[in-house]
């Protein structure tokens, strides 16, 4: 336990807790779904990908964009939070796709929903895989938005 976050070796798509759980992860604003943690989500449930793709496809008529979060119920007591915290999908000349302010905003939305549901939040080290972010930048956002609002948080490191 560091800063109120419980660190677990395991799979974030199989949250280790009782009660309602929200699995939070970072997605991009380009409509791409097919690499990284989303593959594990798609192997377990089809709904998060289908909802994300529809949300992106209909973005002219909804809130899809950096900082937005979409909640998809996948089991009676499990929700997936598709958080838009990555601009584009490539690292290179444009810099890393991670957008910390967008992750910060999205985590605020996750906290509000978790509190409404009485849920704990489970996640990989969001924004630190394909998005190219650094956990030492993301962890304080998790602490401020979730832990300080008394939302139980578990971060999973997959072996």
C-alpha cells in the first residue's frame, strides 16, 4: 500500500475485491482499440470495445474527447470506465500520446461514479503503456481524485 493505493500482482480484468468494482483504463481520442490493456478487456467482455467504437463513431453528437469517460456495465457488479486520456496513437515526432490533464479530468468522473455506486476502482498503471506516460506523474492524479475522496483503489501489475 502506497499513498492509499493497494498494489497487486495480477490481472486488472479480474478485480480482487468484494462489492461493486470499476475497472478504469486509458483509451485514445483517435478511435483506435486493438493494442495494450484493451485487448485483455476484449478477451473478457465484448461490450467495452463496442461501446467505445460507437461513442467514437457518434462523437459529433456526444462528449467523446480528451477527459471524457464512458461507463460500460459488463457484469452485475463490474463496470468498465473507458477514459479518454491519450491524444492519437503514435509516439514519435509529436511526442508521447499521454495527456495528464485529460487523465486527471477523467479520474474525477470515475471518482464521482464510484462514489455513487459504492464501488472500488481497479486499474493497470493507466497511461503508462502505449500512451508513454510515467507512473510518477499519474499516481498523484489517482491519489487526488480517488484516494483523497475515500474511493478504494487497486493498481495491478501483470506478470
